């Protein structure tokens, strides 16, 4: 009788306990391919001020802080770091090709890409936390003995949703057989990126995350050229993301810059003629002279999880929509 009474009491407590509250809605902002020249500095600072006014949970810069024909300098690296640290909330950053891959160009002074990759890592990724005035702790790939050099690959969780940056850049992801050292760098980072993407999805599955978002700089899809297949520089990355997205089954958001035009595609196919993946959305940021952001509302309790749209900045010229493809 005592055991029966105790069981009834426990059942009553269990039924009376309030259900767990779903995670609250929040938003984040993504930007990329900016400021691109001194003529855009004031507009970029207006964008930062507008983002600060909106107070998102965090902001991600998807790479390319300078134009493709601008010469890289240590002074500019420091100036960008100052801009990043002026964000009131956490600022995450993933490098673009203009910061290091393309500095071998004559217009960039024919400099060594690997030297500038090292400088970018030292300037922005010395600590395992975001930039911004209220930094957020991050999990980074430096914790992996095999891939410890890839300190820029980061992961964090907000509202149960998993977010990660992946160092995938334009210029065919630095896959250049004609340039000394490029293929070795590409191959090592390509393997590290695969491991990092799989780790992000593993974390999302293990924690029961309602969604996952990846941020990178490159536009990796071939559809823009109308060609079939997948570019060799992005094949492993795309294969991995598609495989993991299908297995995950819940919403996946892919956010990138590179082409300087806003684009939102729901049910993304990974190649021409490929199967649309209903749970995958591709979001591309504004860039270059279009100094605006994209804002994403995240509702962990909804089936869609991610709802994206433009964040237009008062005082900056309105963006051209749709803007033709442009990758300087």
C-alpha cells in the first residue's frame, strides 16, 4: 500500500510539472564582401551602427573585407579588427579569398598567400572566442590534434540551434595547380573542413538541435554557370554538406557572400539537375557597394526555424535587386 501510494504521488507530480518552455526566438545578422575600399568606409560604419541598434544575438562577417584588387596591409588588418570590435554583440568572422588566397595577383603586389593566411589567423583568431564588445565563447577546430592549425573554424550554440563557420573561399577554394604550395594548402584545409562539417552535424544530432547553420565565404555551386556537376575546389565540401543535411532531416541554412548580391533559395539543389533538398536553404549576403545586411529570425519552436530577409541601412544607397553576378 505504501509503495502504491508513493507511485501515485510520483505520477501526480510528473503530470503536474510544467512542460519545458520552448527556446525563445532570436535573430542574427550576416554580412560579407565589405567594406571594399575607402569610399565605402562611412557606409560600412553606418551598417555597423544599424546592426548595433537592432541588437541581434550575434553577427557573422562571411569574409572578403577588402576588394580583390586592393593591396593587403597590416594597417588594414588592424583597422578591420577595430571595426569588428565595435560591434556591441558577438562578431564571428570567416576569412575570404581576397584576404589571403588572391594576394599573389599583380594588383596585390604579388605577395605570398600563406604569409597572409598566417597574418589573418593571428589578427582575428588568437583566442577561442568571438570578436565584438561582448564576446561569445566558441568551440574551434584547434581542439583537434589532427587539425589544430585551423583555428578559424568555429562552432557555437544559441537557443539549442547549432552554428558553425567553415573556411571555404572563392577562387576555387585555392585549388590552383599552377601555383606553388596552393594544392597542398587546399588539400589539408579541404580535409579539415569535411571533419568540421561532420562534427557540427554530430553536435546537432547529439543535442537534438532543431536546426543548423553554416557560414562560409565562397559561392560553391556550379548552377550560376549553367554547367553540370560540382567544381573540384568545392566537391568534397558540397558532398559532405548534402550527405549530412539529408541525414539530419531538420532545417539547414547555408550562408555565404562572394557574389555581392542578395539571394534566398529554399529547397536548394546542390548541382544542375540534382534533387532539391527541402530542408536546405541558401542565403547570400549583399556586398561591395550594397552596404546592407541580411537578418535571420530564428524560431527554434517552428518547423522552418530560419526566416531570412534584408536589413537595409538608412543613409546607404538602396541595393540593386536583382544584381548581376559579380566576383572581383
